[in-house]
């Protein structure tokens, strides 16, 4: 069977390897190609393009390699429709898998929410907490089954900061911060004004126009206008 | 240039207060910038007489400023002096705040109905007071006047028609020297120069000279006619000049919006800090601002002078709720407020930004809008970009905010379409050429966009108020006895609706005032 391999480098890679028993040349070529992609994986169409093998050959070989446990299929977060294959010895890179927070191509919201809750409760008790403190608490708590890193906890905390549930501050060494070195980043539960409360901050957001998705179409005498606005009618509680 | 809805809102306000014609003239100036009389006439297609009358009203009400410039003659003609008119957008919007201003004045100085109208000379103030209060004691009026002046609630009116000399010859070579030197001395626009030229000198602004005070009621002041309408006509004397000849001689006084806005802003600042941090921080901020007093010049001070911890403490304990505070707690508050410290030896002093922008008010407003309009995930995305202050790539955004990548794209696109974000496409070079989208919040354009929306909302509120009043006018016109059963319910509902709309407008107006300060 004639094969034409595209890059000379893959040829080079092929020679030093001893032929794995039970693999035909096609499977070998494909396996090597897949291995060369390491943790990025490769999808079917690309395999076909790079090896220039016939469609059915590729399909058959991939199936065979899968059955032999030499490659595995992974979900590609970038494009779930693309069947991506990877050598078994590699773990999908963050680009493909989406990272530690993705499970089977989807964001593991349950896990994230659970972690957020534990962090928040701890901080509410402590008033002020450092990253290390929270990390230790999570590990102690046993809420996760895997070995969660400090960096991952940091990501959770940052997300909570973005939600304005907690705020990031620097320790002054005074008051509540007495046990924390000056200048160290720590976190505390956000004060009551988490999200624009009160008339002055929320003045715009609490009227219909502030939340209106059609504000750019609204004119004083157009089809969408304050006089005819249904959001206003609802907000004012009038129906006469 | 004022934003589109800002213009509409201003025009609407002028129309409510001074009629359609004035509104047309005003809108023309706001849209087209500074114009001459001839240009206004041409643009509005109103008669010359109407335009002149409108300009007089608008100038009197401090909504328009006139100034004279020299125009080069065409084809060898001698240069001539031409009068131009510019709209004063901020002052127009202040009309909406008149009740709040009156409240501040009466809180500070007790009931004082002196300055209700555009601009008046002291003589006219006394005359007017005679009619309304029935008393002819000019000493009482004079004293009130001085109190208002000392509190800086009133100021000298700007010059009615200052002359702007053409830019000096030596400015031109500076520009030629290159972009660098031109940047150092940013040339003022004509409008800025006009306002600067019109403004009284700082030393004179709040100064009343002795001969300004009339000794007795002159019979000659035949302006002491009883009818207010006639009085207005006196000011708007019908001659060719837009400006009343009298105006040019007498010292005229008007409400000092700057001071009132400053006070409103300070109040709002303290209240905002109390909500955002806690009461103690509010007390400390109030103490600091009191100690700092008002900025001496027209320039807005970026931050206060450095104040010692002792001075701050002394001021804090005077305040309500401040007596129990000690140095330690004050320091904590100062830290929370983001004060800058300066510690030299035994001295410990602090300085703080004087604008709400120091307390991320701008962010708070915009973020609350994003949350309500686009949802919680969009809120996180927006906050991330806002804090980052630079371009971030889609994946990075999605990772940091725990938003699914496909959802992140949708959110980013929506925000971008509504002008809340900037977007750029980046093509990465290398073995794999891929297209990345990067996103960023641009504070300047965002501020303009949101402010415009706020004006739009304010206009909408006013239009809706008018609409509801119109719809319910039959019920509103009924005498009280007839308001029973269904009609009574309707009446009450109308009242409730009005309260909601008007209080929302008041709150929104305050938010606009603070937001504008950014």
C-alpha cells in the first residue's frame, strides 16, 4: 500500500520507533500523527488532510486504535462537533478541555457554586480572609474530591469579587487585619451596597429605561415611546 | 458637543419653562454650536423679532451667553465686530434642579425667596421684595442679600457681551513648531475663551461694593411697577439691541450654580460613601471635606490638602455619631476611603480625592445598568473588563468569569453592539493563523453613552408625566365631592403614579448631576 506522508519530520519520527505489533502502516501513521499533536489532539478531518489517506482507511484505523486503547476521544470545548482524538498518555490541554472547571465540555456550575458557598461562609465568619486561609478551609472541609490548587481557589475568589459578593483589599495591619502582614491581599464580604443600592446609585437602573433593551429605538413620538411604553405601564401598575 | 438626547432634554426643559419659540432657538444653538443672530434666524426660520425676544429671555435666564468677536472683512473690507451666541447647556439642566437649590438655601439661611429669577439688580430685588413681602425695609433685604453673597449662593453676572480679541500673533508660530508644543498649551475653544472673558474676576465675583447699595427707594425707579409681566418687558426693552441698555450699567446678580452643585455633590458624596462603606467612613469624609473648605479658584481641586490626623479627629468628634470614634477607627475609615497618607516623623496626614470618581461612582452606576439590562454573567464580564482597563481576549474573559465560552461570546457581542465595549480583531501569526477577538471598556465613550441614556430616560420620565396628566385630566379636574368610588380610585392611582414618576426624576437628576462630574 502506498502512502504519502506530508512532512519529512513525521517520516523521521517514524523510523526510530519499532513497529508496534498488530498495527498496519496506516494505523501507525495515524497514531504517530495523533501522538505528535500531544495534548492538543487532532480531529478527523485534519487527520485525513495530513495523512492524505483515503476516508475509509482513516475511519477504520481510528476505530481500531480506539479499540486497542492507544488513543482516546476527547471533547473539544472550541467546537463540540469536531471529534477530537488524543494519544492516551496525554491529558487534554486547557484549550481543548476548557480547563479544570469544565466537565465533558460543559462548565461544572454545581462544583463552582458549591465552592463559592463554602468560601463565602468562611469569610463571613472570619471577616477577613487570605487566599491561603480559604484554601486550607476548602481542603479541610473536604467539599472537593480532587486535589484543588491554590490557584484554582484564587480563580473562584476572583469570580466572587467580580460578582461583588466579596471585595479585595490590602491589609493595613490594623483592626481586623492585625494578624495579616501589611500589604497582603485579602478578601472580605462586600458591604450591604453590593450592587448599586440606594436611590443615587440605582436611580437609573431602577427605572424602566435603565433596564430597557430597546432604549436605542425609543423616541418621543415613535412606535416605541415613553407614552406607549409597556414597561412603564407595568412598572407604574396601571392598566386603565 | 452635547449628546443627542442631552440636546432633546434641554430643548424640552426650555419649552416647558419658556415656550416653544425659545426652545427652538435654544435647540438650534445646542445642535449647531455658537451662531450669530443672522445664522439663528436663518436656521430656525423665525422672524427677527421673535429670535431677538427669545435670546433676551434666554440670556436673562442664564441659558445663553453672548460675546463679540472680530471678523475679518471680506475682499478688503475693514474687520467688523460680530456678536455670537452660545447655549449654556449646564445652566439649562440646572432649571430642573431649582427646587433642590431653593431647599439648600432655605436649609442654610432660612426662608429666603430672593433669587427666583434669572438675574436681578439689587434695586429690583428690593422692589420685588416690597411687593411680595409687603415690607419696605431695605435693611432686611440687604442683610439677606449679604448672607446669600457670603454663602456664595449668588454671584455677579458675567459680562453681557465681552469682546474676544483675535488670538495673538505669537500663538501661530507656536503651532507651527510642531505637535509637541501645541499639546503643551492646549488652545482654548472660542466658547471657553468667551466664558472666561465674560466671567467676573474671582476677587469681584462675590464682592458687593458700597455704592451698589441703594440708600432709599427712589421714585425714579419707575421699574417698581407692580405687574411682573411689565417688569420683564422693562428688561427686554424693545430696541435693536438684544441686550437691555440698563443691564449694561447696573450690577446684576444671579444664582451661583457652581456653589449649589458643589454642596449637592458633597452631600451626595457623603451619602454614597455611607452606603458603600459604612456610616463611620461617611462621618470621616464629611469631616475632611469641612476642613478642606471650598476650592479657592474656579479650578476644581483634584484632592484636598494634607490634613493632620489630629485635625481630622477634632472635626470628627464634633459630628453627629462621631463622638465615639477614636484614632484607630478613624485610621480604618481613612484607609477604606482610599486616602493617601504622608507620614513624616511625628506627623501623620491624609489627603483625599474630592470627586466621586475617587469612589468609583461611575462604575457603580454603569455596572448596575449592565446587571439589570444584560444579566449577572454580563455583569461579571463587564466588571472584569472595567477593572482590567485593557484589551482581553474572549477565552480569557470566559475563564476568569466562569461563563461558558459560547455564552461569553453572545454577551460580549451584545455589549459591543450597544456601544458599551470596544472590539478588535487580532490575527495571530505563526504556524496556526487564528483570528482572536479582543474586547475592552473605553471609559470615555462609555461615559458619554451612559450619560446620553440618562438624559434620554429623564426626558422619557417628563414626557410620561405629561402623558399621564393628560390622560387623567378629566378626573383631576373634578371637584373633590365627586371623587367617590371608581373615580376616587382613579384619582388616587393618578396621584401615586405622579409621585413615582416625579421622585424617580428627582433621583435620576441627582444621579445625572453626579455622573456628569466624572
